[in-house]
């Protein structure tokens, strides 16, 4: 890996400045790598997951990768232009000029997760390549088929000095994070992110963290319950809930809890009347995660929760080798239950009730700041309260997850849900060095302002002006 990094850095330094044509060409090749091999990527995704809905793979991994790359190709010319800045009086009058330029940082490391192992490689690469950088990508050990496919395809579209892929387990991941990158992006779990930061610290590598957390859904009293439950159920069951932005728990008015549970059950059953042989529904990634989710369900049940498995065809999951898992609605979830302590990352949805909207806001605020917050309701005053009195990475109103699809909105968390942002122009900025440049006029400004020794009256006149 050190050899790859050294080769990429040498090639980068030898290429400066990176032309707009080169950047667009690399983005075009990235688009081609995905679009020309979409079927193979979908097959690999399904093999890694045990079953992955082809349509969901096309939507969330293939098309969702091509979109950001095309967006970057279209706008990189505007993003990369230098920007004039005001010059402090009186230097501007004397001919001083100030501006900023966006320089590529060099070699960017990308550590990708397993849940969207194509999109969460290619979407970051849109910003990385648009900014003029080289990239090394560490794929997840949980998706070995996808990892092998990337390693096979990348050399057909990129020189190894441009984009290179690395695969392997935790030891490789640790060594990767310890490389002296010019920037490092990690997408994954908060617990692992702490180790990533420690590994990067010795090199003072700037790090962007895209994490997760317990993203709440606040259902207001003015909400259309049918609409809200249909949209939450769809977002929760997409990729079997294995999404960092998945709605993690719901806060609903006490008098509407029954209606909400009925709506979720109805919506899930309509989308997935069967599960085991339903090609539209995705499996849990591996046995370990399936066992984890099953244990959390039993933990909630043992501690007094009502657990509702949405299994409209009454299929026997216990007798199946499939890792598919129906949506489990948890009523009466308490803080003692694991489902209310950890990010769920699967098809389990606790539903909790509140009396006043202040109670719901307080419930959100006593937990770590989430990657996303979702609010349903037509009451503008209440909506504004929720927005003003909570803090989250991003927000979708009257739906879930959709803010991530807007390329002109920065995507990122805050605190335990992440640091920094990318997507669109924000991604270009993240992976660029903003270089400040000032040009002094021919006039000896320092002497004129009394800044050169020996100091005298002009010096004190300047000081007094600055102190006013």
C-alpha cells in the first residue's frame, strides 16, 4: 500500500496543475466503469448479501453513483474558478488584490462500508476526482465479491497512479488508515471511527467521518398518518434497514400510536406481501448481524415490549436458511432495551409516544446528535420548533432519507454522527485546499503605515486607527 501511495503522490506532483479536461475525463471514466458493468455489480451485490433486490441495487448503488459523477462533471468548471475577495482599507485603494484558489490536496484515502458498497465508493470519488486528486479505496471485507470486481475493473478504466483499490480484513484496514494520506474519508460505525482518528492522528491527516446514529422520526399531530407510515415503512425496509440514514425510532402523539402501528403494518404488508421468496426484499448482510438483530428483538421482548413481526404470509423464518428478516415494530420500548441504546441498522422499528411536542424534542436532544432527523406534519409553527430546537446532520421533512439525494445539499453528520461533509460542491470543497493569495501593490505599504522601524508618529496613527 505504501508503494501505491508513493506512486500516486509522485504522479500527482508531476502533473500539477491538474487541468479541467483531465478532471472531466476521470469523472467520465468513473461513470463508464459503473454504467458499462451495472449487471455485474448487481450480481455481485446479491451474492455478497445472500440476496439483494436488483431494483434496489440499481436505484441506490448504480444510478445513485452515476448521478453524483455526472453532477460533478457538469459543474466542476464553475466550482474550480478562483474567487476575488475584498481587500482591507486602504490597501484596496492602493492596488492590493486578494483571492482564493482551489488546489487539489493530493492522494485521498476512502474507506467504504458494506451497506452500499458501490455508491459509497463512487459518490465520494465524484468530489475527489473533481477536485483533481488521486484516490486509494479500501473496500469492506463484508462484501468480498464487490471488492474483487472493483479490483478487476478499475485497471481497465484508471491507471493505478490515478485510482487504486485495496481489500482485506481489519488489519489491512488499520494499516490503510495509518497511511499518510492528504485526506481520509471514512464511512462506517462510530466505534470504528474512533480507531480511524487515532490511526490518522500520527500523520495529522485531515479526516472526514460519515457515521450514523439513531435518526428519529417525529410525527406531529397535524401529520397525515397514512402518508407518514407509508414513507417511514419504505425507508425502514429499503436495504432491510441497513442504511445509516434509516429511521431508527418513531416519536408519535400518544393518541395516534395505534393508528401509526396499524399504518406501518399495512404499508409494509402492501410492499412486501411475502418476504422469503420475494426478490424485492433484501437479506441481512451476514449471520453475525442477523444474530445481533434477533438478540435485540428478544431483549426487547424479555424486558416487556410488545413485538409485532409484520409477516403477512405467515412464513416460517426459523425453518429457513435465508437471512431475510421481517419488519419488527417494538411498542413500549424503554431505555433499558438495546434497541433504544444502539443504532439498529436493520428492520426493527421502536415506536414511542409523547404527550407534548416539547417531550419529543427533549427525547431527541438527550441522545447523541443524529445523522438525520425526520418530521411529519403540516403545522408550520411546530415544524419550526423541531428544526430550531434540535441538532442533526441533516433533515427531511414529510419523508425520510431523501435529503441525501440532493447533490447541492452538503451531506454529513455532527459530533458522534460524523464530522465534515461531501456531495456536490461541498464535496469538491472538502477534497480541495482553499489557498489564500494576496498581492501587495508596488507602493511600500509597510513604510507608509509606520510598520517599519524606527517607529514614530505614523506608527501610532496606524495603531489608533486600528483600535477604533
